[in-house]
């Protein structure tokens, strides 16, 4: 088994600002695993506001893992070894996605079929970042028209405060009206408990479906107070990375949002889903600054989720990969062997 790497600079079509920072692009590490004439490809991507040195750091970590000898090992044992070595989850995701892509190609099956799953049927959100009001009014129709979106996720938690969030939501809601889309909110931990309670009541009266990560990671002790009399479902994102995190907060949320870059790939992602379901929670899959390669891997397990947020590849200029379709608002993987995406040379 031969493993090689390639770093590609991705540029966003629209800058994405959330409560923690702004991203105009990222350096993503693509991982190639070759065996028996087949090549699997995976991707490592940083989150918004994260260290852009991740690609170089991830390659060094994976090279150290490779030196331990991986021949004959499957994704589960490799994931466990990497996790015990302290390899960062986005780096592990790049390798894990490539390994699953390779296995499906060897089996001559689409990855979703090899995993015993169906194609996804849940629409994906498309995301508008924190922006000036005039930008929101202009950009929301552009995005929904260009990307054929059926649901809009609006980033709140503005550093300008509570009233700025209200104005942003109203601007996005008004701009989206002609498209008849569903509206969702992600605060990325940008609210205090007091503001979260106020915003939940206000948003519940204005067509919002759910709130994601209302309180900052580390402030989960305040979640029971917010959860008790909630008027909207609460999903946790930054608070949940691995399956072991789910039981800690299952009593004070309605669902969890996993990302392949947080779980270290598909191997742990399916464990997060199983743990969430065992605790009666709903599930969501999101993304970071990823191309169609990682998004295709997420789409391959898309039927496991109540909500889908796989839209980062739309916001690339250009996407260095291809292999996905958008059908009636749903991101659909191809029927090619593997996850179906490939880097365009």
C-alpha cells in the first residue's frame, strides 16, 4: 500500500465569516492510497478561523503513522492506532476517507452501497456567513439561484451583538422569500445564555427550524437552562467531536452535528450516529472548507442524517474536484465505484 500527498490551495467564491473568524480559502491536503491497481483519495481541511498550517502538519503526522506499518490493516484498526498516537482528526479524516474510497473501488461498488446504505434524500442547506446587511440582501438570492438551494443556513453570533443578528436574519429571510426555502440558524457558540434565550423566542416566531451551537464550547453547563423551555430544537456542533462526547450532552440537546473533519473520517462518523441514535437524538452532517472529495464521502453516508449541510464545494472558485450532483436540493453521489469524486488534474 503506497500513500502519497498533495496540497492544493482552495479559494472561496464568497468569504465566509462566522462568530470565530473569517475564511477566504484554505490549503487542503489530499491523501492518495494506492493498492492493487486502485487509488483511493481523501481530503484534510481546516475549519473557519483555524490554522492554515494544518496541511503541512497533517502530512507530517500521517507520515509518522505510515512508518508504523499499515499494510494489511483496515480503516478501523488504522483509525484506532492514529487516535492513540494523537493525530489530529482532520489529518486522520484525509487518510480514512481515502481508505474507504479504496475499499469500495476494490469491491467495484459505490461507497454508499458497500456500507449498506441508500443515496441521501434530505436537502442540503446552503450557508450565508455573517455579512453587512446590503451584502446579505444581494448574496442570498445569488447563492440560492446559482446553487439551486432549498434550505438556507444563516450564520449568527455577530461580534456586533444581538440587534445585528436580528437585522441579519430579517435581511436574509426577506431576500430568501421568493425562493420558498427553509431557514436554519447557526450561532457557532456566539451567544451568551441570556441572548440565546431571547433569540430563540424571537426566531421561533420567524420561520426558523432549529438553532445550532447557541453557546460556546466550554459553556455546556448552561445548556440545561436553555434546553428546558426551548421553543426550537437545539443541535450541538463544536461541543461534539467524537462518539464519546455524545453521552455527556444527550440530556440537553435535540441532536448533534458531526463533520468528517471532526470525527477523523467515516469510521468514527458512523459511531457518532449510532451513539446519538442510542440516546434518542437526531443527527446532522456538516462540513468545513472542503472540496467535492470530502463532500462526496459525507454524501455517501448521507441517508443516516435528519439534516444535511454539505455545501462548501459550491463556494469554491474553482472546486478542484468533481463527481457530485445537486438534484432537487439534495447532494447526490454518483454510482461510480468509491465515493465517486476525483481531483481534476
